[in-house]
C-alpha cells in the first residue's frame, strides 16, 4: 500500500495554503477534497456576497489576487482567483473524495473515504465549518410552518419578494443578508446583543494589520481606527451603509419561542413571519476525526494548530483555537506556514 508523507483533508483556502508551503519541501503529499471544483466553502455562499477587504488584502500566500473592478471583490471573483491559484501551483488533489473516518494504525493514519482508503504519516485536517451550520435550539421550532433557511443555503432574495422575513444573527453575514433582503421584503433583525459596527473608514485591511500584530505578538497599533477594529464586528461595506440610510439596521433581542405562524417575543406578543434566515454561524466540521477519540465539546486540544493528544495531526482554518484569524483569508497563511514548519521538523 502507498503511504503518503502528508495528507490534507479539505481543498479550500486553508488546505491550499498548507499545500503552498509544502511545495518548498520534497514531501509526498496529497489533498483530498469533497467538491468537484476548487472553492471550498465559498462555493456555498450567497450570490451577492462581497469580501470586506481590497484585493491586496484578500489573497493567499505567494500570489496576489488580480485587481477587482470594485474596491471589494465579489464571491465569484474570489472563486476565480482560487481556481487560478490551484492551476498556478498545480497542487496534487483528488476531488469528489469524502473522508468518512480516520483511524490510527500504529504510526500511520488510515483514511477511509467514499471511494478508497488512503494512508499517511502526518495528517492535516482543513475541512472548515461549512458542513456544520449552527442554529440555536428552540424546542418549538418544529411548530413553525414557515420556511427556515441557514445562511449556508441562502442564495438570493428572489423568492422572498413581498414576504415578511426575520433575520437572526449579528455578524457580517446577518448584516449583508439583511441589507439585501430588506430591499424586496419586510424585515426584522434579531441579535443576541446590540450589533457592533466598525467606523466607515475601517475595513479588512485594518483587521489584516491587527491579525499580523496578534500573530507576531507585537504591540497593537495606536491609531484610533485599528484600536476599534475587531474580527467579530460588522464591516460597513457599500450595501450595509446603504441599508443604514434606509433605517433597517435596527436590531431586536432574541424571541423566546416559535408558534405556527411566527415567533413569540419576550413580552408574549406573537408576530407572523413567512421565513426565518439563520445567520448564526458554523461549528467545526470534525466528524471524520471522531474515531481518534480526541474531540471534546466539538474541539480538539491544540498547541497552535497541532493536536496535543495526537501530535501527528494538525488542524488549520477552524478559528482562533487553531491559530489567530486562521479561518480568514488574511490569517490562514501565517497559520499554514507555521504548521508546515512543524510538520517538516517532525518528519526529519
């Protein structure tokens, strides 16, 4: 049987970033990806999604994204960039491969997929979160007769025209989808706490600088702009600013229950809605690693991106617990570089 030095599970931005740095070594590595084309979780995002950084801050390591017509690239421009990135570096990748289980046999990983079994000495899991959308648990949700959509499956507002829509979630996805849907439908917005909006002058380039500083443990920038920057705050891209002018960026606190036609607010008032769009984020997709018995509370204990209990396993791109800003375009490169450095040392 063939035993690879390294197998990367996942061919999205995290997997490609790791592969880029592996090119500098003479290791036998392979990417396994469950999609038929390059793009990872970006393939599943809504049609009008826009990045909140200019192209020079929306690029993976090694090769910058070509300039966009607008200041902020569209989802489709970024997908095209990922295709060109893959073609440029000709990464070894097998597509339509779904990893079902990973087992450890002595010092070798046995990777069971929907087509065949692969073996490797080292393993990088970079499956991200797109296959594990999070929706808050309401025991009464089953009684609601309207439509419930997660941002993962939302594509556009065409079918929502002239309807009444409740949008739940206070991050960038919630704000962007609210801005779009509110143009064609009556909307209300629910967030756990009051949404945090960045000043109009701050976008992803400032968050990029903060990510750099946090990664290298250098003092924070002292400018007023960067001091206010937070990875969890809402960036005021054009569509969100326009929604602010229309007065739709008004958020309510969570409702307490569903009923057949809508939701029940804390004051026991019922309100009808045709649909609820959950912009409530995702959780790490780690199901394929369950057999290793190292998952607790849907996380694996790591030092940087390296598993503590299984030191031949690295996790890249799941969030801050696998490296600061590692789930972002501008942060994953630094995490990937450090990961490959650790892998290379372990294989010497």
